[in-house]
C-alpha cells in the first residue's frame, strides 16, 4: 500500500522528513534482532526533486548537527548518531556510479547488514537488488506547474 503527500516548499519537505524519521525510529522499530539488517530509505526522483532536502530534514531529526549536503562526489557520507538505537547513519548518492560494483567496493554490503545502521540512499535503482526487502521507497516527483512535489511512500 502506498501513500501520497503533496509538499509545497523546502521547509515542508524537511518537516515531513523529520516526522517520518520519528515514526520510523519509534519503538519497536528501534529494537534489533540478531541477524537483521540496516533500516534503509531509498529516495527516488529526478535531479532537483528534493531528495537531499528530504535527507537534511530526516538526519536533523536524528540529531545530526553538521551541515548535510549531497554526497554526490563522496558517494557515502557517514554520521554518528547519539542516544538512538541506530549508532550510525549513512547518506549515499549513486548518481555518479556506473556499476553497482563501485558501491560494493566501498562497503555497501557491510553497511546494509548491520541493524544498527540507518541508510538514506539517493538514486537507489542502481543497487536495488542489494537492498533489504524491508526497504522503504520514497518517490519524489515534480509537479507540472510550480514548486509542488508529490511524495509517494511505499
């Protein structure tokens, strides 16, 4: 089942992401099972759709105080998390990658298999087959007019 939401500004996008972060991490979601995997949020959308804006609001809700920018050139940007069951967040951007092996070489499998990790991944289509089955997919689409975005959660 999917849910659609209309977002009209950067501030609304960040507020929505912040609310979703709190919902996702609310117990019992924060209790781990041995052999589990990371909590993964896959962000789908064209350039400028608002994927990084979403990540900024989401990570801020987790207590990240550093500036969150797109890791387009770094590919993976880790953040330490405090006072949460998740100990690290990873913001991953697959935009510049040509093959999944490039991200695998940077340790994607180890990141994904750790249940203490939370992963936000932009342009996830390239590595879809490696993502856990419980990955939450968020698609952000531009409206044909204006600045409204339609966000679909599935």
